[in-house]
């Protein structure tokens, strides 16, 4: 009698299990939060929209009671974390964190629901996030949208968005995506000639074949961080030293071409990716990039702690720092 038990191809415990038939079990708890016309804690409204048949987004709008009538608000295009393999725009912790940031910063936010690996290996997520950003940018000229039958008008962006103040932001893998999208903006124009004012990289996910700084020298290639990248992008040219995960790798794009004038990078003292955040800032400064870079290290805290411990004083302080960056 044949067994119905599926064969395991690889496991990245305790997060995910991949089977030889291509199916995936995501094992880490990921409670979902629906969009809400009014978040009781922050007054922020949210809704889900379809950018294309394959790509969704969650939009956030702060309460407008405190804003002058007809005031246009900065636009934040946000990319969630999850090592490119887990998470979504509906993840409860991320959703509530964005509610807090949108309320504090008084911005319109668009969280892009990119496709996940390994079902959709990279660069799928990068392409989806570029598509999402271009969709946002297209709203700067309503005539452009009307001529494009595949793009529907989004009133929150048209009525409330200031397209002279467009920002990128993301946590962990989302911070990695922010960097790569900003690099692309520096080399390829956005719809309607939109420029990116600034970008924040929160606990960004960067890595490389050689340990740096205080990173452990042993079992580097067996770490979950290493294995997640190889699972997410198995055919990456250069593997773990592909410039998309190792921005300062030899032969990578010139970091001076980052396509915005301001960067905000934050890391945690106890974060395993701490050294990579430091090195990223050094590499950007050494590249000759002409923008303004603000760097924050949060003492005593671990990776994306502000999402996991949103009510702590340090989390609230970090959200305020992020919000003050978006002006």
C-alpha cells in the first residue's frame, strides 16, 4: 500500500518546511489582521486593493481630523519582512506596526503584497515591489491613469497623496528590498517623473560569504539567514555574494547611484544582522553618495523588536524617529 506521506526536500526550522512536490508548510505562527475602516487604537483606516491580477496591496490613511483641509500627505511605499519566504501585508504584528507609524508620521502608506519564495523565487519579490512603486507613481498624473485601462484610480492616493514627498520603507527583508528598489530608481525613471525623497531600512537583511566584524566564524553557511537566501534565490548569480544580498560585493552596482537624497538605517545591538547594517552605512558613505544618511542603533534590542514588542518605550521611540524622518 502506497504511503500518502510527502517527502521533505528541506527544512528551515522552526519557520518552514519545503516538500519535494513543491508545496510549503509555513510553521511559524502568523496571525492575520483584516483591513479596518477605523483602527480603534490609532484612528487609521486601511483597505486592500489589487494592483494587478497577481499583485495586491494594503493602503493606510491616517485620521484627517487633525490635518488642514485639502492638505496633501507624504506617501510611504512599504515592503514587509519575512526572509522573502514568510509574512504578508495582513500579518497582524506588521499591520499594527504600520498603523502606529502611519498615525505618528501622518502619511498615506501602501504596503505591497509581493509574492513569496520558494514558490516564487527571487527576483519575483523585487519585480513585484517595483511594479507596486510604479503603480503608486502613476497616480501623480491622472491623465496617465485614464489612458492606461489596466490601472484603476485609487482615491486615497489622488486625494491625499503628495507626490513630491514619496518615501520607501521596509523591515528586515523589506529593508533589503528598499535598498534594491532605490538602486533601481537611481538607474531607471519612475512613472510621471516621480522622485524618491528618502528611504528607511529597518534592521535590513544583508549577508555575504565571509563573516564580518563580530559575526561568528564557524557554521556561517549553516545559519538560517544564509539558508533562507539560498532557498529564496537558488539561481542567484554569485550566490550569497550577489549584490542584492551583499551590496558591497566586488563587481556590484555603484552605491553612489542610490536613487534618493536621504537614508535612515536602524539596527539593534543584539541583532545578528547588526554588523551588516554598520557595513552598509560605511559602504554607502565610501561610495561618494551625496545624500544625507541617518543611522540609529537601539541599545539592548534584537531584530525588528519594535514589531514584536510594540508597546515598549524603545519601540515607541523608534517609531517616532522613523516618523520624524518622513517629512
